[in-house]
């Protein structure tokens, strides 16, 4: 990821190193969209290489792609850009498979990318909406661990929610 | 108090608990290799952190969906059936969800002159159409509460969000939440029993949060107080006000005289806004609005009861109800007046009420439009959209039910009135029901305290 800055002031570049050794060169303004990186930059000053042993390169790349989009579009905050961002976000999460979605969410959470966590949790919630319990289990590959009768007992107690 | 009660129940056996502990330990171990990229079926049940799971659950559309999701596995259940879950869920929804999306229903009831006629139909904003019949709305029978069968001849007298104040043909009073199909009968009021010379002329229901949590703010869901207000009068006397207080479980008579002494009778559905009840004064036509604060027990500064003049000149014989609309939108009282200029040509004005600290009321004109609708002879403004300030619901020519948008000057036809409504013949009472993120439960009555704490 190279910087394609058109501004005249030189923007500082940071090196981010993922768990599998893949490195990314990003503008500070992009990387500091992530709370964790922002903290490191503020606390540690001019460390230019940041190691992220908990995030693999594939997902770090995706997280940074998101950051870049949002950092660029945030500079001039008019309503049209807001719409563009929303549309872009929609595309970003549209075809994520379970595995990617999960790892991306973990990476965003670990890097304190609050807005990205919002976007991804919203996506997961949308996958629960309108589904029956069995369908949710199937979607998320979860096995029921209730003992026989327990499920029925819970249903009975809040029967209004199961009509 | 559903969440907490169930969480405390001993649904789990000892073995479950030890399983849970084991899972906790294994969770910490598993959490480390975040980098692995192979798919595992354990992600969403076990490995993902509780905080993330909660963030996902808070984004579910309503309490019903959240409770259904709790049945997926024990871990999800333990997070959703947690004592703080409901408050945090409501808090998230209040902060993040636009009012535009709020689900609401409008309940239409036929009102006859002598006593009410029991047919009703309703509009559901999610379905986007009119649905006929009260059994569809209330269900066949109550699911919980101290009422086993639905009262016959029920009539909705007042609304607070998703709670309804309902009476049956024997004048018994109930509080009901149709979303949970929960019912509770209140004790009979000592004076305004509904029989004899004394007639009930006004009802009101207001809820208030018990306490406000600094983290999640005030929510009226599980623990809250409420007041039921009943106004009754005889031909000879001024109206009598009785108040039912949820803390004491008792009725008491208030020494209140409404400032407008000419008040013949109330008789219209009240509007509740910021804890204040507003009634149109009058029976078939009206002159002004009475405002009453049921939580102001001491009547400090005489603010408990006020009279509000209407924003238009009122003719000597009063305003007719089918030319006006009185209601609330986004926490503000609104009043609309429709004037027919010619066939297919109407003038509609909408005002909003604002009150300063001294209770001095002022009306602001928020909409003033000329409506052109070819060949339309009759239009009746019925109700304000509860969460869209630029929309009003109307009835056209006693046939169609539609939504009018002030900004685009456009109509959306939402359905035709069912024949049984006989909309030509009867006045229609409209109740606006807002579906909160989590339907309120009706607290059981306790008789521990004797004082009503305001």
C-alpha cells in the first residue's frame, strides 16, 4: 500500500508488520483511524515500525483498505461524501464469507477500529434478523447445547416472543 | 422483569455450570491464535468475545429477535438473559436508531353516541396496510397477567407507548400490552364507577422511569411507575379527578378544578407528552385543551392543571372534531385544522405547542399547505405520524386511508376502510401505539407503601 497523497505537506508514513511478516506502508492519518495504532503513535512517539502479532496480513490489509477510504473521505466532510462512504461500506461487507467476517471483526476489535467494528457487528446482526433459531444455528454453524426440555422451558417463559 | 427473573431461575443443573467454567478456561486458551485462518464452527458460539457478541445483539431490531436468538446456544442465552441486557439494548436503540424507522401502529375504534361500538381495525407501519378486527390485534386470549380471557366489549381509552388503558363493557379498567399480550385488571375506582348519574368523561395513562442509571440513562421498561387518571362528572357538579397510583395500588380523589369551568365534558382520547396529559375540552365539538400533570401531587405553583387556548378562532358552537387532529409527534403536542375551500381543494395547517418554564403555552405554525385532490369532497385529518414531523394520516371521502407528506405534497394510499368500520356513520377514535425496542412489561401491584411518591 503506497501513499498517493496529493497534498504538498509531506505526510508521515508508518510501517505496520502483520503476524505473518507482511508489512504495510501507510500514511499516519490512515493508520490512526485505528485507536490502538493512534495510542501507540501518541505514546511511543516516532517509532516507525509497528508490529501487530495478532493480525494476519490478509485481514490487516482489508482493515487498512477500509481506513484509507474513510480517512480520505473524512477530510472534506460534505453530505455527498457521507453517501459515498455508506455505499462503499455496503459493498465492503456485502460478500464477506463467515471466515473473513469473523477474522476481520477480531482484527478490527483488536486494533480498536470502533467504526469498523460497528459496521461489521451490524453486518452480523443483519444475518440473524428474520431467521428462525434453527436457521441462525445453521448460518453460524452453532450446535445447540441445551439439555432436552430446557429450550421449551425458555420458550414458555417468554411466549410472546415466539408466536 | 422478565430477563432477570428467568436468569435467576435454576434452569441449569450443576453439570451445566461446570461445563460453563470449563468453557471459560478453554475460551482463554483458544483466544490466542487469532491469526489462524481456517474456518471453525466454534467461532460465533465460543471464541468470539462477549463484548463483540453483545454489540451484535444490541443491533438486533427488537426484543423479540433478541429473545429468539437466545435459544441458539447456552452461551448466547447467558448474555441475553442477563439483568443488564434489556437496559443496554434499549439504550443502544435510543442512541443509534433513527426515529424514522420506529415501528408504530394506529388503532381505529368506532365511537357511537350513546356508548362505544366495539369494532376496530388498525394500521401497522411494518405491514404498511390496514388490518381488520380486534382479535388480530390482541390475539385470541391473553398470554400472561391476571386476566385469563379477553374482556368483552373492550375499548382502548388511552395509550402510553405500547401500554394501553382498556375498559370492558362492565366499566372494569385494565392495563394491557398487546405486544406481549399481557393484561392486568385494576381495582375499581371508588367514585367514577361508570354507573348511575356519574359518567366517565376522561381517561389518562402516564408512566415514568423509577430511577435513572448514569450509564444507560432513563428507560421505562421493567421497573417504572404509572398513574391512571379518571375524570368523571354528573350534570350538577364540576368534574371529579381520581388517580390510580402504581406504588400504592390504590385510587384517590384529587381536589382539582380544571381552569376552564365551562368544560362540559372531556370524552376525547388524551394525548400524552413529556408526562403531561392533554384533553380536548368538549363532547362533540370543543373549545380548548386541558393539560394535567398526574405526577405533580402537591400542585406546586398551580402548575398541575392548565388550560391551553387553541391557535385558531373558535366558533361559538365549538370546533368539529372531524376538521381537526390532535396528537403528538416526536415529543411535541400538535394540532391540525383542515378547511375545505371547494371540492378537491383544501387548506391544512399544523401547529406545535411549546411551553416555557412558567407553563405559558405558545403555538408555532409548522405546516401550512393547500391540498389539491381531484374530485375529493371530504378529507378528515386523523393522526400525526408519531416519528415523522412531515407526515399526517387522513381519511379521504370516507373510503381511503392515506398518508400525506407535507414536503413533497404527495399522498400514499395505505388502504380502504373495512365496511364494518362504517366510517360514514361513526366518529373514529384513533390511538397511536409506538413499538419500543423492547416491549414494556406490566409491573405487578405491590401494596407496600401508602404514599404516592411523585
